């Protein structure tokens, strides 16, 4: 049985709240933020979030990888760089989840080499108890326990990114059985 962690309604409320926080911070600013989504996981969240932001923004994407199956490898490899000049600009990096914090720390360090004015960080989910490097996000959707989660952008072996809700795994055998029977979709 799938285990629900964050409902569609709760995700909507999170997007509305963070959208307002970002709007309040940047409305009237002549230096509109560039929102950088981290592919692939943050794409659904970013698309819903930006519709709740009521001021000028630009968009871009980066892609890193650090996870294999359900474990962080600890090695962060960049796969796609930004295509916008962020020098002197406000930047908001949007992630799906912060776990050890290594990916975010590395991204912030890397993007600083482009000399932005300020880098803000935003995550839908935060597994704070798992942190290995000191890292606080400026905008946080929801703090969650140490579960492996999937859905709404977050994948299990590249699947389940296309759900409206977020689930957690308490028995990996169940999800492996689901993947072994792709004719049936229970979400
Ligand atoms: P960190 O570097 O350990 O903070 O890992 C962050 C990245 O690992 C995220 O961008 C996700 O892609 C992935 N990740 C961490 N926890 C989960 C999870 O529970 N489900 C799916 N992906 C996860």
C-alpha cells in the first residue's frame, strides 16, 4: 500500500505561502530575481510556485546528481549549467528536497563564482535531521522525518515524478513489486 506524506491540498498551500513570501520580498525591487530550478525533481514544484509569485521573475534551470537508488552518493556532479547571466542579480535556487545538504551547499558555492548579488534558497521538503553540512534554506515548504519520499517530481528509480501527491517508502519491497508490474498504476 502506498503511504501518503504530503497531499495535493497541502502542496497547494505551501506554494501559495512561499509564493507570497517571495512576492513580499521582491515586489517593487528593480532587480527581479532569477529563479533557478534544480532538474529534474524540482520542476513540478517550481512550475506551481511561480504561478503564486506576483512580481517580475526570470527562470532558469540547473541539473546535478548525487543520488543512486535511495542513497546519497555524497559526490555531486553537475550535468547542466545555467544559461542566464546572473552577475549582480538576485537568485533563488528552487529544490525539491534537502537531505544531507551537500547538493545545495555545492550549488550555492558554484553559482557564487558567477558573482550574483545574493543567492536565496528554497526547498519544498527538508529532511533536517539528516544534515551533514551546515545549511539553512531561506524558504522551506515542509520539514519531514527521515523517510525516502517520492512523487510530485521526486523519483524512485526515475519513476513516480508525475503524481500530484508525495508518498514515503516504509517497505521498499512494495515499490519494487509495483515497478515489476508496470501495467498497473495505483496513484
Ligand atoms: P543532498 O545532497 O543529500 O541534500 O540530496 C539532495 C538531492 O537528493 C535532492 O535534490 C534529491 O534529488 C535527492 N533526494 C534526497 N532525498 C530524497 C528522497 O527522499 N527522495 C528522492 N530524492 C531524494
